[in-house]
């Protein structure tokens, strides 16, 4: 595991993404956002850089569908 300072717990990660903690937990369980567990206590941890990457990806506009 990398530096612990590069990671945030569920509450802070949810605040960064602007979603509820339960939504973030569900996304992590579904594999939509990478999550790790703290080996000492089992808490979910989210890497700051991965949260930022997730936000950039989510902010991209969807490609418009071509009219038939």
C-alpha cells in the first residue's frame, strides 16, 4: 500500500464526489470506483487521485447519438 495520506475514508470521499456515503459504498461494491481496505481495521479507503480521475470521467459530456 502507498502512503496513507494519499487515501481518504468514506465520509471525505463522498464529500469530494458530492454523493452520499451509501452511494459511494454501493459504487465501490459494484466496481465503479476503486476501493481498498485498511489492513489494520478494514475501513474502506479511496485514493485521492482515483477520485479526481472518476470526477473528470463523469464530467465529460456524453457523445450525441447520430440521427437516423
